[in-house]
C-alpha cells in the first residue's frame, strides 16, 4: 500500500488503518494475539505495520524482506506533505484521516513525548507556493495552524511569495528507520527472503 511519494507522510496512520481493517474482517476477528502474523517488506510501511501489530498485543510477528538496510525508506524525503497524492475524491476523507493520525504520531516524536521514539522528527516551517498545492489544508484546525503569507528572501536577490505552515514536520528518515528497527529488534522476528 504505497502512496506515490507520500509514504513517510502517511505511514503511521496507514499502518493503524490497515491493521484495524484486517482485524475487523471476519478472518481477522478469528486471529488470536499469539497467532503468527507475517509482514512482507521492511521499509517504512512494513516496520510501522509490525509496530502497530505489537501495539495491539500481537506477540508472534515476523517481518520478511529481501533486505533490511539501505532501502528507499532510509533515503526518502521526510517532509510531511501529501502533495503527490492523486486520489479518487471519494477516498480523500480517508486519506486525510490517515494523514492526521500520522501527523499526531510525528508531532509526539518531535515534542519528545513518544514513549518509544525519542528522536526522528522535528517541527519546522514548511513552505509551499500556495495553500491548495500543499495538501495540508485538511489538517488545519485539527492538528495544524493556518498557513500564513510570507516573502522568502534567498539572500541572492531572489524573493518569492509563498505560504508557510509553521508547524510542519520534518522526519529524519534514517533516524526513524533505525529507531523503528531497534525498537522491533527483540520483539519481532526478522527473516531474510523473497516472497
């Protein structure tokens, strides 16, 4: 369940949503907390899914992947911005809810309040050409403050009219991937292999 460039932006909320969706299904309701559950892939989506399963009390989680290091998720951009999303308008409320859940997760990390991840995200201004292209407007009033009009001066004679969300979030993807893997290390089984 990749997100076309918004994987880091939506990953914690996506994992929460997908695990809930699976557990609400008829087959999911029959899965006991000690039943073996396999997560395929060790990128940001896979690790957050394994983390979410642990948070819900599952005790026999395996993450199976071809590789666990130097993945795209280790090197991907980490600005919270669902701007590359091109969704069916009917799905947009769901994507916004997933994004808001993810924002709350990262904000907790950035504020040093997350119980498992003391680092890996920072609150910082995020600049866009306009509000509609930011993708963040659905977050305003729920988890973010309104954007404000600014003029960026690049110090080389170039100035640009933009909007700034002062409570944007930057995810340090390398730190978060290492933190996720370290947190999961003794709690899940990592199995190298191809499915």
